[in-house]
C-alpha cells in the first residue's frame, strides 16, 4: 500500500496538475503557519498589555497613596456628621440677682429715698415757715408736689441705672454667646474641610479603580476582536487546491 502511495505521488508530480498541487500545498502550509503565528502573536500582545496595565495600576502614585480604607473613612465621616453639634446651645438671656430673681427698676430705687423725700418736704416747709405760711393748704400742696417730683426723679434715676446695667449684662451675654458660636462655626468649617478632603482622596481612589477597570476591559475587548480576526484568517488560510497533498496539512 505504501509503495502504491509513493507511486501515486510520483505520478502526480510528473504532470502539471501534480506540480500545481504541490506548489499549493507548500503555499497552504506557509499560510497556515503564518496564521498560527499571528494568533500566537495576538495572544502574547494581549498578555503583555494586561501585564502592563496591572503593573501600572499597582505602582502609580494614586494606587500607592490611597486604599479602600479611604473610601470607608469618608463614608464613616459622612455618617458621623451632625450639624447640630456646631450650634451653640445658648441659655435665654435673663437679668437676675444673686438669688436668681429677675431684677426690676425698683431694685435700683435709692435706698435713702425716705430721707431724700423727707429732706424735700422739710425744705418746702422751711420756706413756707419763713414766709409766714405755716401749715396752710398751699403749703400742703407744695409739699405734696415736692415729694412727687423728687420721687419721680428718684424713679427715673433708678430706671436709668436698671437700663444701663441690664444693657451691659445683655452685651456681655451676647458677646459670650457670639464667641461660642463663632468657635463652633470655625470647628464646623474645619470639620467640613476635613470631610471634603476625605472625599477628594476617596474620589481619587475610586477614579483610579474605574480607570483600571475600563483600561482592562477595553484591552480585553480589543484583544478578543484581534483574536477573532486572527482565527478568521486561520480559517481562510491554506484553502488553495493542493489535491492529493491536502492530507499532509
């Protein structure tokens, strides 16, 4: 059988068809080898690109400077943030004495008022006596009016003293509460800036991971397309009629 096969090959090579078939055989073999080499090259390129992407994203500045913990810290800071912590819980203003009783203008009424009113009365009576009026009705009216006028003056002074001291107390209370709120405002700003910074770092980490995913995916898609093209070229390689020699491919 082997002898017959060799004889057939020899006969085929002796005619034009056999020579063409043999030529096609060598061309097909060369094309198939080239197609296979192209497939191997595309595969290797895909592996090289994947390794390059992995190495880059494992060693770039963002990867070395950030981690998943940065995202966790940012989320934790957002959850823990309470704006009420930065509002000063101020007590309502009150103007009280040492016993906690609300002050009034009466508290500033001159403690020597009785003596002062008595002096005013005595002054009127002294003038009336000197003028020979004695205890006349006119004198009584004058005394009464003098006492009323002096009492009004004392009460006006008491009201003014009360107003001045109350305003001073309010100014001090307002300055204190404003200072405390300003301190909390500064703390709130610092806390907000810290959270923003954590967010920026977390965003860098997430963007870096997103870029790595997209680059890896795009490289895989490109390599898959290249492989499909290479396999298509392989399917179409070596299709020339090699006649009897085809079984050797």
